[in-house]
C-alpha cells in the first residue's frame, strides 16, 4: 500500500471471479470491458432509430413507439408513444413523446425483421477477439 496525501491507496484492492487478488489496473480493465459491452448495445440501438420498438420498464409499464434517439447511457427517446395496457395506466394515454432513463428499462422488444443479425454477430466477434500483443 502507498499513501497519496491523506488517502491510502492499496495497489491490490481488486479480486477477480476466482477470488485472486488483482492490481487496480485489472479493475480498470474490467470497467473498460464493461463499457465496451455497453458501446456494442449503444451502436446496435443507433441502427434502430426510426423503427417501432416496445420498452418494458421496471415498474411493469410497457410503452410502444418510434425510437427517436438513444445515448451512451442507453437512455431512450420515443415518439408516437402508446401505452400497451391503457386500462391499467389511463394517466399515460395522453403521452405522445417521452424520454426513458436507461436504468429503468427492463426489456426492449424489437421486430426481428429490424435486426441485422450478421452485423451484430460480426461486432460481437470483433469485441471478443483477443488482442495480439505486438513485440
């Protein structure tokens, strides 16, 4: 451990899935991998702009509409919104456009014909290909 000002920094404060101690740089590697995975979803959702989707929220509300935009936090903006269960949520029937925070989304349902599976598979392969260290 080393000290930096008033803060003690432990250079081995991270443990991997096998409970082995890893340096802090390993935790940064995991964070980078996590964000690369999110970027794959972000890129995928950007290809769906203008398509009809259904978004199920964690509070069980299901909204359908046209995907207007998505950002790197997977926040979603829908236009031409309608509520699937209007009898249960009558207060949402007047909703036309909405912004949905990414952290409240449970599922996003997409028409299978709108998904380019080859492009998605290629992107996944590229992301999971181990990098070759150059000498």
